[in-house]
């Protein structure tokens, strides 16, 4: 390992632990003082809380950030997760209609017909983002770059093996990742598989019924559908759609939400999906190889600028 890289990692880790300790100590002292002043003067308590919030705000504003996701990616992600959450909330209760919670949720939608109508509407959102992402991947440079970065590779096998060794204490050094770790690659390709399964089986169900009703768009007829889809194909598609939906829900809650939001290092949640930014501390911790690449590119650009300026000065003299 490069000595400079090791030194940078040590400095970051020391600052991180020191910062956490100071915050913990400050929190404990602040709680003690707050309890003492709580009964005496409510305004003082509010003032202390306000001061604490300002300190945290100033600390955050002084951090260095890097762009992780551009607006296009963030837009796609927001459409995807909004559509998926509404599909889960409107669809899972229809899978378990006798459950008391399911009956309550179905009642909120105005009955099974209302829940199904909302489900169909946000299914269109899922179809839209799936098609949009295909075009984004094929016709934009950043889309193609990220796609190739997300392809599984032999390095992922080594990373998984080394990560397990690190968890077991066999390996002392943390695994260093590039732009995407094997966890993020799994998330991405799980969504790809889920979109194909859910859109494909959902379309078969619509065709079999010969219609669908996406909310305010009203009923849309598909008269050619029943001719194409047999009872046997529809039955298989219905089971696949239902079971894949449940599996996707469990993976999103148990895997994705934990890794991105509920992980102790992330809690109460990452804001990268919203602002697209990642702090220097986090990019070194989670994507060190990408950080190295960014810094190297910056250094090359700076060198080019310096060379051009030197040439300009030489020519003027």
C-alpha cells in the first residue's frame, strides 16, 4: 500500500473517531445541562438546542463534497421508488385480502377496485422509468459509463471473499471499492430483473383481462389481449407476479433500506438520492478507489492548466 494513501486513511479514521467522541461527549453534557435548566427556564433550553443545531449546520457546510449522482439519475430513482412504494402499498394487501391490516389499507383506497386502479396507475410509472433508463443508458455518455461500471466482474468475487474475511477478523484491512461495490451492483441488477418480471407478468394479466384502469386515465381496452393469452399462461403469470412482488418487498426493506438508510453508519439515512452529493469522508470510506481516480484526474487537469499558463507567460516574455 502506498504510504501516502495509508496516511490519508489513518488521518480520516482518526478525525472520524475523534469527531464521534466529541459529539457523544457534547450530547451527554448538553442533556445534563438541559435537564437542569428544563424546570427553571424553557427559553434557555430552546436556546441551547438552537445553538447545537447551528454548530451541526456549520460543521456540515465546512465539509468537502463530491458529486455522486447527477440530476438524471436522481430523477429516475425518485420515480422508481415512489412508483415501487405505491405499488407495494396497493398490491400486497390484495395478495392477503383477509388480513385486518390489508382490509384497512384497501378501505383507504376505497375498496379493491380503487386499490387496483391506483396499482395500475403507478405500474405505468414503473414502465416509464424502465424505458427511460434504457434510453439513458444507450444514448448518454454517463449512462453508458455507469452501466459498464455496474457489470459484475471477477473482482466482485474477490471483494466478497475479502469482505467476509474482514468481518471474521481474518483480514485487517478494509476492502476498497471503486464507483460501485458488489452490494450496489446487486441492487442494480435486482431492479433490472424485477422490472422485467413485474412489467412482463403484469402486461400478461392486463392482456388476459382485455383492459386496465390506471386511475384518472380511465378504462383502457385491449380487445386483442384475450385472444393472445390462455388461462394457463395467465395463471402462471399471476403467481409469478404475486410472489416476485413479495420477494421484492422483502429485499427492499431487508437489504436495500438497511444498506442505504438503517445501517448504523448511515442512520437516519443517506441524502445522496436527493442532492447527489457524498462527503469526502464517506467517499474515502466507501469508494476509496473512485476517490483516488477523481483526485488523479484533478491533478492532471491542474498540471495541464499550469503548463498552458507557463507556455503563455513564456511566449509573452
